[in-house]
C-alpha cells in the first residue's frame, strides 16, 4: 500500500478498529503519523483507537499536542470522521439547553 495515501491508511485503520483489531488499527494510524504527524484526522483516529484499547493517558498526550492539531481544530477532525456529531444548522445553543 502506498504509504502516503491517507484515505487508504485511515480507512484500513478504521475498519480494523470496527472489527475489534484495535492494536492493528493503532499500528496503521502510527504508520501514517510517521509520514505526516500534523494530519489531524489521523491523530483523532489514533487517539480514539488508543482510548478504545484502554490507553487513555497516551491518547490524551497525543490529542493535546499542538504540533499535531495545527491545521484545523481537533473537533472538526472528529466530526469529519464521525466520532462527534455536528450541530444542526439553525439551532442556537439556548434552544439546545
């Protein structure tokens, strides 16, 4: 597999994670992370897989590293990957309370 093809790497890792192969998913996310450590989507996916594997402290360190999250907000990356729902348009925060 082409090491720089992010979509393939992330998709493979996400599929492995869904199958319960979190260790393999973590390894896949790390492979791409070595190529581009600033990719927020891969960082978010790696953090999620680490948490699912019970490695919360390690995930917290990775997810709080500003060098890994400089391109766009981590929240946006999590939303793009389906880990966090996007707020519906037209709803103000006061209507959600």
